[in-house]
């Protein structure tokens, strides 16, 4: 299945783009997506372990199964004061 992943904040900075396309097996999970993104974009690997993944505007757990119609976004932690 083909997905376009939206990247925000530090994820966007590390990847050098505001989105990335990935090819995943049918019935892949958010955990599978994290592994594939870390493999393809090593600069994101540490950040991915701390980032939230949103699927269709809702935060998703690692066991969430993805479908080709899903809108997926990587939302890194935000710091500030």
C-alpha cells in the first residue's frame, strides 16, 4: 500500500521535506510505519521514538492498522516556555 506521510516541526526539518511517500505491506501498522521511516530516513529514527503519529486527525497507537485512504502525520514533541 502506498501512503504519503505528512511531517511537521522537527520531523520536517530532519527530513528536509514536508511529506514523504512510503510503500508498506497490506495491513501494516503504525509500528511498521515507524520502522520503515527510520530505515529510509535515519535522521528521523531517534525523533520517531518520541513522536506521536496521527491517523485521520486522531492520535494512533502502534498497533493501529493502516489503510491506503488514511491521512497520516508525524507530530514531534514540542518544547517551549
